[in-house]
C-alpha cells in the first residue's frame, strides 16, 4: 500500500528488496482453450529471468537514472515500481503518490476532446474535477495546444498527443515520477521546456526515476545512477562514476 | 493487500470510476443524433414489435402476453448486456492495463454501474407500457429497487470471475453467448413458471434468475408482493459469489498486464 511508512523512517521513497521477476516466454502464445489444451505437456514455454534478486533504496528527493543496454531489465524495474506488474519474489514499497511517464497518453480516449481527456487522465492519478479545475489552465498552457484542446484527440498529431500527455503527467502533483525515455517529446523547443520543467520538479524535492539512453541528459539531471546488466545491479553510485565505467565497458 | 485497503484504494480512484461510467454512457452513442435517447428507443421498438407479433400472429395463453414478455425481457436484456460487457471489460482495456496503474476492480465496477444506470432509464418505457396497456402501476413497484439490487449484486459477482478468467482464456467470452441463450430459456421469460412440470420445479428454481425474474413479474405484472424469502436467499448466494469472485479476481489480476 502506498501509504505504508518504511521501516527506516519516512525519507525512503522507494524500497526494493530482493526482487526477482520472471517472464514466461511462450513460443506460441495461446489465448484459446483448444490451444492451451493442445500445448499441455509440450515444452512451448520457458522462463526468462528479467531481474535477479535486485535490491535498492531510493531516498526522497533523489533523481536516479537506470542505465543499461536494451533488454537489461530497466523498463521492467520501472513497471514494477509502478505496480503494473508484480514480482515473483521480493518486496517493493512505495511512499508517496506516483506519476508515471512510462507510456504517455495511455488511456486517452481518442473520441473525446483534449479537455475531457485531461479530466480522465488526471482521474487515473486519483484527481477529481475539483482538483483539476485549478490546474487545468496551466496544463493547457503548457501543452501549447491552444484551441485544439476542444477537438477530439484523434485529430491530434503524435507531437500534440505527447505534449498533452506530458503536460498532464508533470502537473498532477505527484511525489514520485517514473520516466521512461520520454524526453523525446515534440520539437526541440518543447523538449527544452520539458527538461526545464523536470528540473523545476527536481528542485521542488520530487523523487525521480529515469530510464534513459541519453548520456548528456542523465549527467545533467541525475544525482545517482544504477547500472543494470542482465537483470542485476552491477554498479550503484554517483552518476559520473557509474557513467564513466558504463561507457568504458559498453563502449 | 487487505480488503479494507482495497476499498480505500478504490475510493481514491473514485474519480476514475465516475469518468469511466460517464464515458461509457456518453461514448456509447457518441456521434449519433438521438444519443442517449437510444436507450429508450431500443426497448420501445422491441415493445412495438412484440405487441404486433404476439397479439396478431402468435396468440399465447398468457394474458396480456406482450406486456408479460416485456416485463421479463427488459431485466433479462439488462442482465445479458451487463454480463456481456463485464466479461470483456478487462481484456478490452489491455492498452491501459499494460501501461497505467489503477486498482483493476474499477473496470468491472464501472461496467456494472453504467449498465445499472441505463437500465433504470429504460424502465421508464416499461412503466409507460404498463400504463398504456391499462395494467397500471401499483405501490408494489416500490420494491423494484430491491429486485434490481439482487440482480446487480449477482451479476457483479459473476463478472468479477468472468472478466478475470477471460484474460487468460479468451474462450470465456465466446462461451457466454450459448450459455446466456440457454440460461434465458431456463428462466421464466417467454413462458410462465406454472408451465414448468411439477417434478422439475425444485431443480428449476435452483436458477437464481428464476427468483429474480419472478420478482419483476410479481411487482409489475401480477401486482403482488414478491417472495422476499427467496429473494433474500438469492441475495445471500449472490454476496457469496461476490466474495469468491473478488478472491479469484484478486488472485488473477497480478498477471493481467502480462497476459492481456
């Protein structure tokens, strides 16, 4: 439960204890009973261990980068922190309200207008109409959508879609932000604006966990980096040190 | 997560629940001219067709058969739509389940609430039909919400199980079509309970929908008190199904994002 306090005190935002996550890989994914029965006894699935006994604590206000090559388990860890998926072993404790930017704009109903979708999207973060009304102008202004906010989201370009989603995610007053490769939103101007906003949130003391392949962004932004390789944390420490080592090994 | 915490969490996500309900009701007829009016127009046409067919072509032994049929068929249709929408409510929302956290119970809850609201509106046509046909409405109708409650609780328990199972085995949603059809003929909708042979009555009454549909018949068609004891038993059974449904749903939902 999000409200539970950590044993060491309140300053831990995220606590991951001995977490192991496996995915079952089906060679031929079956949804139907006939196939499921047909597959019984045949070795059509295997276990793929994505995270092996991972532990880490993230303090409130820290900005942590998860780095590693594709398939190392960074995004899986992020999804675990967001409680979209659950670990096979181990425990995860989260202290504070989470805003995830794992898949921006997930849950937009494209037949509804931008404005209607702001209310809906915010409701997924637990915000009601009363909570959204005071910040909706800020969200619309940030998104730079102007009059398009009154048109259905299906008419939006992908850039407009992402801008709206980002504007909502950063304005819902979450304490913990989980971010997956999203600072590629919109054009250069909007990207810069996003980065500024993220820095602002960081200064406000928000906890952030990043997945990024952009070394410069990670360096400018994060106090700490976790290097994940083949589902294990191989290095944990100051961003510069971890990045230097990472670049040395991965090239 | 304990049950109490779950309730608290769903409460925190009540805005999402309301929005889903609103979207379902508004979105269903989005882009149509009559919009929500279709909720009333569909049963109205159904009533017209029955009146013509059953008073001119087929004659039934049951007095006022079109009205009888209508009184029973409206709740059955509501039940059928609710189960149908409920079974697919998790699997159809794969895109948000994979990407956003929220208590998954919100999805079946939203289906049940929005369908119940629409059902209440469509009851208006039932009342109009009763008035126009001269049967009229008596004060017994005040017990209608009780029968509806029993029906909704029963449906919710089933939906918790069906929606979770359908994520893992898609056959569930297709299996429901023949099951619902058989179920309809196993309930007193097209015929009356008295037509069921005596020796089958005990077995026949094991179907909770018999008690529920009979409740509607009593209140609206026969204009008598319903069998409160039978309804109470069905309510208890339904609550039991809800508890089992919750446990099943809770167990299966951990892997929703991976399976859906």
